[in-house]
């Protein structure tokens, strides 16, 4: 954690914002792009995800979060919940 905070501090001094990524592209190795759909479809899982995101954001002093949910496993362009 100390190493991450050092890197983050140096990046911030340069005026660069840092975020972390939640989710995956459909071809990401070892990642299930439908996992975000499963989490989005459950109020309890959404709450836990948000809690974890806030914890990580504070712990590592990130400036934000990037959500990757481009291919949620359904033919529609809109969100798909399972």
C-alpha cells in the first residue's frame, strides 16, 4: 500500500488524476464481463460493490472510478440485468 501511495503522490503532484477500474471487456483474460450484470441485478450486491469502491477509493486516495461494462452479455445496447 505504501508503494501505491508514493506513486499516487508523485502523479498527483504532476496534476494527473488517478482512477481504478471496475469491470472487464468481453475478451479480458480471466474476467467475466457478465459479472457486472449479475452485481447490478441485485440490490445487496450493488450495495456491497459501492461499499468496497468507497473503501478502496479512500484507502488508496484515488480520484475516481472507471466502470467497464461494454458487453453485458445481452443483445440490447441498454443495460441487462439477470
